[in-house]
C-alpha cells in the first residue's frame, strides 16, 4: 500500500509540472510584441498585448495601421475622391518620403513630413523648381507646354526646370525666364541687350542682319546680341539705335555729324544743307515722310541746328528746360514726349525728325524758338540742366520702347494709360482756343494742359 502511495505521488507531481510548463508556454506566446503576420496580414503588437492602430513611428520610419482592424497599410492610400495621396512600401510597409522612382522610370515626390504626394509645383531647398502632373503625380521631364502655348523645359536627368541660358546638344541657345521658366520667343531684352528667338523653336538668332516686323537689326554671329551704335561691314557703315533698330530712309545727327541713311541703312555724311530758303522760311525735305516742310528762319540762325552739330538729346533737353523748367522732371518729360509723338504722326502733318518738329514754321509749333528762350539754352544757359537732360533721356527711352516694342508710354501723375498727347499749352491759352472741349482728350499737369488733336468747336 505504501508502495502504491509513493507511485501516485510521483504521477501527481509530474502532472503539476506539466501543467506549469504548458502554462508558461501559453503566457509566452500571448505576450509576443512587434510586427506579427497572421493569415497574410501584418499587425503590430504593443507591450500590453494590444494591436497598434493608426500611426506608428519606429526608428525614423512611419507606419500606418487600420483604425478598426489594426491591419498594416501597404501600397497606395487614396483619399475620399479616389485619388492616390500616400505610398507605403509593399514589404516593410513604411511610408515613403522624398523623391521616389518606380520600376517604369517615373519619379514622384512625397512630402518629407506628411508623406503626401506632391502635385503641381515644388521648390527644393536649393531653389530648384519641379513640376508634378496633377493626376498621376509623375514628375515632368522634357518639354511641357501650357494652355497659352508657352513652353518650359525640365531636365531629363533630374526634372529641374531650366532657367536662364541653355545650350542644346546641337549647339543652339535658348533662354528661359528665371522667374517662371517660360521660354523666350521673338524679340526680348535680357539685361541691357536685345536678342531674337525663333517663335516656333525658341532658338537664338545669330546670323547677322534680321528683320523683325518692319524693323531691321543686326544680331552678332558670335553671341546673338543686337548691335547698337555704329557697324562697319563690307565697306559700308550702318547705325543702330539703343534698341538695336537700324536707321534707314532717314537723316540723323550723330555725335555732331549729319548722316543720310538709304533704304538699306547704309550711311553717308551730308553737309547738313538739305534745304532751301524761301522768304522767311527754310524748306527742308523729310526723306522718311517723303515730303517737304517749312521751318522757321531760326533753323539756320541757331547754332548747330541745320548742320546737325546739336544732337537730338541736346535739343530735346533745351526744349524741356525752355518750356517746362519749373515743372519738374515729369512735367519736362511730358513736353519731350509731345515732341517725339509728333514724329510718328500717321497723317504726316509733322516731320519725322525732332529738330524739324521743333523748328516747324508752317504752322508754328513752339514759341520758344522765336522768343529767344530756346537759343538761350542752346548757348548753355539752363535753369535746371540736370533734370532737363534726365527728362529728355527718359522720354527718348519711353518713346523708343513704344515704337520698337509696343510698350505703353506711361508717366506718373497722368491718368492716360498711354501718353499719346502731341500738343500742350497753358490752361489760360487752352481755354481761349476755339475747341470742342467735350470731344477733346486732354488733361492738365501743373502748368500745362496736354491734348491729342485740335477739334474745332
């Protein structure tokens, strides 16, 4: 009996130990933490045995688990409209960030913090710009044209938007606007120089003479810059203004010497005596307008006018000071623009030369020609020389941009969006005229009223 009791005790002890060991294994299995895969789905078990739900950041990587089931999200995540917004790797399932290129060679970008896929424009820390298509989010590479048919180019290697000068593998140059990457076409000013770019390809033209609209230019064969000033070529001399436009079919005074420019732009010196005296008037021929005009006798009497030794800038500055020396730079610039606007009168009522307009005698245009005020300035007696020259230079620049590039003639203090006035006089003199004021386009600036045409009352 005692033998059977000992045997029973051994079996009982063995049973207790077995139960204890099995219990230990059960507890160990239940408390496993970290990533766990069950039936093909991945979960993350926290230390308390619960399933992770929502976001989890681990060792610098971000993961996401379904808020209801705790199943780890892998692959694309879409928003409520069905558009892809994030991507989690198919293996480890971490959220991708930065630039990612797929097996098809398409590159996308995902925000470094949120993981949201970039669509539209992106500027990186080095100020390089990229574009990602709104649907697929794929990075743009190569040529891209917008709705206005404007073109940009993005590097095939890294997708960066090209800006500034770009040389192609064929050796052609194009220019892309630094602020928005739009490729330049047509006539454009870069820094202080003009260039011409093909309207279809954007390639810079650099083959010498070229015509843009009705204007002729010379584009340097080495760098494409439009020539300004004098050019000697094949034994002939040509002159190009500050906008690069070649003078042709005209007479001009340059550095105190008068030149006649033929239809091809070739220059020949003249004596400046292309006129005849008829009574108290001087008859001159305007080659550009192909028409004769009558000048006041002061045209011959005032030094440097008939012979061209006084430059257009000097003459215009003298007119500014004589007519509006007490009205500031803008008031003088407005006077200068009136003179310049007359040179392009569509009816050719006025000559095409600045000096001809100023000295025109039938009808008389400027009283300062005959009352001695202009002569005083031509002899160096200015009231405000600095501002007079500043106004004349500014007006010539505004006018040149209007004629050559269609830029509106704007002046501060004037309501008109394009300063097309050709006449000016004091308010009292203006009111005394027999004009139809209701039909006139005019406005007053300080001591002058400016208007476009004479419309009788």
